[in-house]
C-alpha cells in the first residue's frame, strides 16, 4: 500500500472546497458555463457535478507525469456511482434530506476519489485504460447533455420543493 503524497492531501482540500463552492455558483452567476459546471437544481443527478468536475480536475493534476491516470479515473467513476446510489437511498428510499448528511457524503466520496488510488493502487492499475477513459467521457457527455434536457426520471427530479415528497412518482 502506497502512502498518499502531500500533493494528494492538498489537492483533496482544494477540490473539496471548490466542489462545495460549485453548489452555489449558478444561483450567483447564471450563464451557460455555470449551467454546465454547477448544479442548477436540487436533483440527485445535478449534484453529481460538484463531485465529477473537481474530481476530474484532481485526476489531471495528480496523474501528471505518472501512470496513475487510469486508477484515478476508475476511482472517480466509482465515487460518482456511489453518489448517485447513496443519493437515491437517502432521498428516495429513506426520504430523509438532512443537509449535513449530504455534505458528509460529498466529503467522503471526494476522499474516496482521491485516496482510493493510493490505497488500492495495484488492483486499480490493472484495469484496462480504454474502457475507463470511455466511461469517463460518456459520463461527462451525459452531465453536459442533461444540463439542458432533464429526462423524466426520479434522479432528475428537483427535490427542493416544499411538498416534493408527495409528488415523487414510484
């Protein structure tokens, strides 16, 4: 098991703060760029942006000059899948929406994204690079497309409404 570098810790702090800030940017500065990079509503899917874009930035920063890009992208994909799944369980199945739980979940998933490649370097490094890169590109494309077109799916439902729980279709 490899120890995570100081750069990993510093990057973790910076991208975690940056992602948290992304949550509020669209409401302060609504335009096309912020619509693509920041959540524009309180849906489970839109909150993927605060994990994905800073996580992708961390991949590019931390894998410069070494061969950890595939393992870092795999950790990013895993973190994103876990964010969608845990958001589903918390908000849809359990019907709880404490802000502190969302914030804690976000920090834990960002930590997983950045520190998993240090802890499980060999198994992640054995993953084939092309499918991992293709999945990251597909996820990025889906995030960009669904910034404008919201499918009729519960993951895309704005959960900020006062009586949202009464309107969630099962």
